[in-house]
DNA sequence: CTCACGCTTTGGTCGTACCATTCTAGGCGA
DNA sequence: TCGCCTAGAATGGTACGACCAAAGCGTGAG
């Protein structure tokens, strides 16, 4: 059990991670207390704490304090992966066109899969939410924060309807990485009205199982998006700022 | 600067992360030594170390010891995202069909973009490598490790030719997450020969700018993949195992 | 029977000391 | 003068010990 390699904390983290991945430590299970592990591994407590911090950051552990506290094994969710990708995207700003290109490709497949795999109830639900978004965007002074949040949820919902976790994951990550960007676009009144109408048209086509029509509306969404961006880019010539501008604490 | 919130280390980690993402700390830059930060933040050294461990795990920092050592800001690379995804996939095993579905969709777009955007030299290079892979897979006792590595590189190369980093990154992440699977498939002699031939056909079509032909071969790849997986899933009992074994050349 | 208090467990933080590694500068020898 | 080599400084890595804060649990008073 005891270790003496270069970085003891990472070694311990690897051992515990292996135990978790191999199922020897099931989700919900609890690791020994730090002081116990300290003596089990024959190391100082700081090392144990650092190992736990590593696994906590990976999303494998959840730490609670107090009696009956300790490190509990957690079930990973897409949030961790999305967060990782989002962080990466923040460090690698890229032209909006590239993001659009990617999302457009993704969206086409998702739409088709959703039509094929999702329950009718889900499709109706999607339509209902889309109509709600459209109504929201038609108001004189819409709450843009709420609207873009709903937009995000619609995208996630649609991705989930594709019944393939990978699409859901990537869409989730993209939403996290570029949320601020989407928000800015809705400030253009013309765009938001057209986009809202287009969302409900898309959702209606999906609900009716009209694949080609859904894809057409889907494509139209990206036409609108590109038009809007081209207009915004025309006056000022700052191509790739915008993602890093948010400076909150 | 000093903090007193619940988890001091996470608070500090957030502050430093914000500084990095906002560009106040450029990649290659160096953070103060632990003992300096200890006094700057008015906290114990353990807290500083844990904060650094968090950012190190996120891939934002690289720590070197000795004189001129310390925490250096790192440029994130896809490796971190891939690692995160791989871990997630380990805890959430999903049907190969879902992965294939996703990759197939991605591959179609990548192929089209690559034909449209890549230089002719790159396309020729791709073809050359594909031919090398095909020759490799035709050997009696091919080195499957090398072959699957080359396969991975081909996929990455093609993704890079699409001139959109997002495709490259996602493809990279997928390759890392499923490397073991790919390797196993090449053990099937029939599959690896057909797949090798198909790779060079695809690359040739791309080099010639024949979009539809390239997409056809691309689709064929996934037909082969699904056949191979289906056979492995349903061993010996299938009535047609016999004639699928014979080679086609 | 209920509620509050205090005890126990356990993570969170601080401080110090010492070790291991790495770079640097200055001295010593050829 | 040039080059190697060693001593020292800077810095992360580890250990130990102490105390604080939160959270659960049990017991005793009302």
C-alpha cells in the first residue's frame, strides 16, 4: 500500500481512481477519513488531501465535512466533460464562422436522429417550449437572459432527443463555451423575432415528423445567424474578441 | 486579495484561473512561489498548494521544482479534454453503435470540408499515408498497434484538413477515448483488409475532389465497422460466418 | 416525549521544519 | 584564460502537530 514515487499525491490519486473505475469503490461509497488514509498509506496528511483534491477536481469525489463526512465516490456526469471543453474553448478563441459550421453540421444530424428516435410526447414538449420562446422574443422588451437560457435548454433538449449521449455532451459543452455569444445576438430585434419564429417552425416540423422541412428550417436558422453576425462585424472590425470579454470576479 | 470564504483553495484557484483566462497571466508566465503567494493571500501554504493542484489537474498549470521552478501557465491542449471524456466513457460504457453514429456524422462533414478547404499537397499526403496503412494491413502478421496508431493519425489529419479546430479536437478526443476498441477490431483479418482498402479509396476520392465518391467510401467504412461489430457480438452462431472469412482479392 | 446541549468525528487551515531537486555563481585547477 | 566542479540559494515535496469549524449523534433536563 505505501508509496514512495516522486509525486506521492498523484500516485495515490491514481490508485484510488483505479479502484473507482474498476468498481472496487462504487458510487455512493465512502473513502476512509483523511487521518485513516494517512496511516494506511504511510504518508503525511497533506499528501492525502492533495490526492483527494485531484479526484475532486476530476469529478470523481465529493467531499463533505463534519461527522459522517469524508470523501464520497460520485457518478460522473456530462457537466465535467463540458466544463473541461468549455475551459479549453475559452483559451482558444476562434472565429464565429467555425463554431457555426460545427454546430450546423451537428444540428442537422441531431434533428434527424431526434425525429427518428424521440417519443411524440417529447416532440410536443419541444414545440411547446419553442412557442414559448417565440412569444418571449416577440415582446417589446424581452428578458434576453431568460430567452437565451431557454434557447440553450431547447438545444440541449433536442440533443437529448437524439438518444445519443455524445451529441448531448458536445452540444452541452458548446452551449457552456459560447453562452455569452448567443446572448449578444438576441439584442438585434429583427434577428430575434425571425429566429424565434424559425425555432417554432423547426419544432413543429420535428413534431410532425417532416424531416426535410425540419432540416430546411434548421438551415434557415444558420442563414439568419450568419446574416446577423455579418451585420455586426461590418462596422467594427474585431473578429475574435467577445468570448474573453466577460470579466466577472 | 485575501480570502475567507468556505474553501479558500478553490477560491484562490478560481481567481488564478480567471487571471489566466482573461490573459492577465499569459501562457509561459510564472506564478509567484508558493511561499510568496502564501503571504500575498494571507493564508497557509497548504491552501496554496491545493489551489495549484486543482489548476494543475485542469491542465492550466505545470509545476517544476528546483531553483527557477514554480507554477508555469500552460496552453491547454486537447489532451485534457480527451482525458476527461475518456474517464467519463469509462464510467458510462455506451453501445458502440452510439459512437459509430456520432463518428459517422462527424466524418461526413469533415470529408466534405476537407475536400473544399485542404491544399492539394495535404490531400496527396493523406493518400500516401492511407496507401501505407493499406499495405501494412495486407501483411500476414501486421503490427496492430502501429496500424491502429496510423489509423488514428489519418483520422486526425483528415480532421485537420477540414480547417476547423472544433472537428479536429472532437475527433482527437474520440480517438483517445476509444483507442482500445479500434485496436481490437483490427484483429479480424477480413475487416482489416477491407478497411485498409477502403481507407485508400476514400483518400483517393478526396485527393481527386470527388465528393460523392468520398462520401460513399466513407459510408462503406461504417458498414464494414458495423458488420465487424455485429459478428463479434454474435459469435459462431450466425449462418454466414463461413463466406465472410474469405478474402476479396 | 421533546428539545437543547455538548461530545465526537472529520474536513479545513496554519505553521514549522526538513528533504530533494535544480539552477547559478564563484572558485579552483589545467 | 577556459572549463569543470562544488557550495549555496531558491523552490517544490513531505511530514508532523496543533487548532478551528461544521455536522451528526447521543444523552440528559424539562
